[in-house]
């Protein structure tokens, strides 16, 4: 009974703590004007964005095209000025990724990939998505999500104290919270859609085009057969979003009868001429189980069946079940010995073996080491001890670092593959690989009124890529294109 009374008192104290926290954490939402719980201040939001922006730029790299960078900044600043938080110092950037995506960090940092820029077919589509991303910032969605997670987790802990039976359902309760957070995210997406319509309309664009772009997103996601079920997705169904946005656009435009809202198809397509489309082989590519980097002139093997991911700062590859992986990046240090010392310090390693060697004529050091664990957790995590095989290779003024990692108890299973990759790092001299160029968008004028399919075939698009370019042009293959219309094709 005493234990039960103690738990009751602890529960009351916890509830009082939550109550005091709630009283002191209310803030006015800039978009809705309503008072709501908020544990993240505006200063913290800005700081979060400022701290994360360098990592985003390092991960993707900025796309080197002054026209696009100036365009997104000009339109972004124009839209930010009429938003609910015009006082923020916004930054707008196009990042060098083929993935079709746009995202925002708290505090006013907004990013569009070159992949999504390639899939817009006019300025109005772009403006709608731009307004959507600014909406995430102005509605403080990151701060609201973080607040919701904090209070939901605290509520679960308090519930476990008050009703011990809940502790036995901890995993199930945690999964329920994850679904709740997905719901929050979907609500935020809907709110941002509304703001995208509002903001793009206010600066003069036809938000009906934003609705149409959801048709493109639906096709990119694989349609109804390829989509994740709505209740398990962080984004609402694209088809539903298209209908909702079209209705919202009509309502906003009805408030300005007789006004012409801009689409600006030709201006936008002209700006896309020469845009790198798809993966850029100049930044490295995988072919026939080898990774090649034409700019840095090196190559090494990729184990068969391993998944790969490339970025400007590192190349990663991993076994399908996640039991082993390897990473290539640059090591700090002005010599191999110094690079080895810095690597040991950086990853907190206990070196088991070390030797200087020569790999295909290049000076190198190989290490085998364990990651040193926190003594308090060492016994608990004994079965999760990670072991690394590291190759440091001096070449072309850089020190390249190849790291193979697996659990210590299975390290022997993977060491042969780690060794094979490291010791087959080599210079690249094959002209075919060195001269590999990316595809680039070409904006072509249709010579005769015909279908999109016939026009694409006339521009040399092969049959197995017709659907891809149908999506890229935002229209079905049987759509009629008029003589003189501009459509997207590719070349080098």
C-alpha cells in the first residue's frame, strides 16, 4: 500500500510539472493566431536552421547555375515578404540532387533539388510548392512537431507511473505514438498546401497549376498500386491533395474576379535548358560492380548485391541485411600517419592491428580496430561491439579513407570483402569512364501538331523511357501537342 501511495504522489507531482510546463509554454501561432503549446522559441528555431544548413549543403552540394539560384531566391524573397513571418531572414537554395524533393528547415531555410526543378513545367507549379515549403516555416511545423513528441512521450511515461500495466505495453504504446506523429505530419502537410495556395495566389500565380503538379507526384510515386497506404504515410494521398488544392485555388481566385493569374510556362522551360538530369556521373557512378569517379580519377570494386548511396562528401554501400557496410570519405591530416591518428581519435578506436603498405603503387595504411564503448554500457552492449577495417590511401593530394564495419563477432565473415575493396582501390585511366557525361535537359519545339509520344520519339527518346518523359513533361503520352509547343527532351 505504501508503494502504491508513493506512486500516486509521484503521478500527482508529474501532472503538476506538466501543468506548469504547459502554462509557461503557450505561444501565438503566426498563421492561425491561436494560442498553442510551444516548447521551442523562435530564437531556437532560427538556431536549429543555422546549425543544420551547412550539413545540408555539404550533403548535397549547391547546384552551380546562377539562373536557377537567382530565380529561387527572387521568388522566395517575394513570397516571404507577404507570408505570416516576413521578419525572418529566409535563404532559398537549389541543391545538386536528382531526387524529386523540396524541404524546409526551421527558421527560414528552404531547399529545392534540381530533380524537382526538372519536373516543374511552369513557374506557377514551382510557386505553389515554394509556398508550401514556406508554409512549413511560417506555421512553425518543426517546433510544433517537437512539442507534440515531447508531450506525448512525457504522457506515456506519466501513464506508466500511474498505471504499471501500461509499462508492459510499452512497445505497442510507442508504435501508437508513431502513428499519431504521422497524423500530425499529414495535418501539417495539409496546412502547408493551404498556405501554398494562399502565398502563390497573393504574388500573382495560378494555384490551379499547383494542384496539377500533384498528378505528377502521383505518377512518380507509382500511382495507387505503388503508394504507401495513407494511414501509414507522412503525406496525404496526392490525388486527394490535388482535389483539395484545386478547390482552394478556385476559392482564392474568386476573391479577385477578373484578375489574370500567371502560369509562365515558356519562361520557366527556357531556364531549364541544359539542367543536369538524373545522376551526374562526374560525381561518381556505379557500373558493373565498380565505383568510378571521373573527376578524382579513382575506382574500386563494389560487392555484388550491395546497395549504394553517393553524395558529394561520401560514398556508402551496404549488405542487403544491414550486417556490413563500407564508407568512402576524405580523412583529415597532412600525412598518412597523421590521418591514422586523427581517425583513431575521431571514432574513439582501440587499434588491434596496424601496418603501412602499398596499394597498387599508392602509399597506404591499414587498420583493424574496435570502437571503444562507454564502460557503463560495455557489458550491456557486448553483443553489439563494432569492428572496423580501415584503409587510408594517399592519392592526388588527398587521403582517401575506406571504412568497412560490422559487428565484431561476424567480422571474419566480411573481412575478405572489406580487404578486397580496400586493396583494389586504383587509379582510373579508362577514357570511357573518364569522359562520361551527364544527361542534360533540352527544350525542343514540336515541329508538327501530334501526340506527345510521337514528338518524344521524334526527338530520339527510346520506347523504354517514354513513360519517364511523359511524367517529366506533366502530360499523358496521348496528349496533343501543337506545332511550336516546347517540351522536354535530353541530350549531352
